[in-house]
C-alpha cells in the first residue's frame, strides 16, 4: 500500500489538478511547472511554424 500511495501522490499526474501531481500542488511547485510547460509548448510551436514555412519554400 505504501508503494501505491507514493506513486499516487508523487508520480501520477491528475487531470483535475491540471496534470500535476498532488505533491506538486501541496508543496507549491504547481504554478512553476505549469509556466515551464507553457514556455516549452510555445517554443515548440514556434519551431514547428518555422519548419513548416521552410518546407513550403522548398516545394
């Protein structure tokens, strides 16, 4: 049971907690992680747009 509780609280992402773990929320790390994810997502989208535009020019 102890293994499950550790997994549930420290590793398993919860959709109702914006895909954070309960420990992230409890210890106040949630907002930092959400900001990091948003930054990574924006960078990825920009890189994909640049790649798409580059591929369109090569057609």
